[in-house]
């Protein structure tokens, strides 16, 4: 983790206190990439940048919450392929978009 002090100097003890304050807000040390401590007279602004966290999409497929289908056997993969989409098709949006007249 990088720590940058802008606009003045502070002691190592004060720097550690600001880092500890940020960590109390964030919770996990591994997610903070950089902390910027901006000194403006008697005031201090803290800014922190987070590491990117991978995002996995979770869906309900055939009664299971899954992210990917790689653990499905052939039967479950066939169920996924045969699923019926229960939404509106494109014709619905073209026909009924906008205000409906009475």
C-alpha cells in the first residue's frame, strides 16, 4: 500500500494513526491500494483508492444459484439450453413503447 502526504509533513505516528483510521472504515488491508493524506493548515483530508475486486455474476439456473456452468453435468446443461425466456420479446418493445392511448 502506498501512502502519500501532500501539503506538509507529519510524524510517522500521525501517519500510522491516519492509516489505522482508513483501515477501520474499510475493514480489509488487502483492498486499499493507496492513501493520500492532504494537509491544509489545521485540516487533513484523507483519500483512499481501492484495488479492483473481481466480480462474479450469480444467476438462478434450474433452481441453483450459479456463477458458471462448468460444474453442471450434461443433463443440467441440456436444461439450461432448453430454458424458456419469460420476458418480452423485441416486438413487444417496438409495438408498445411510449404512452398507450386510451
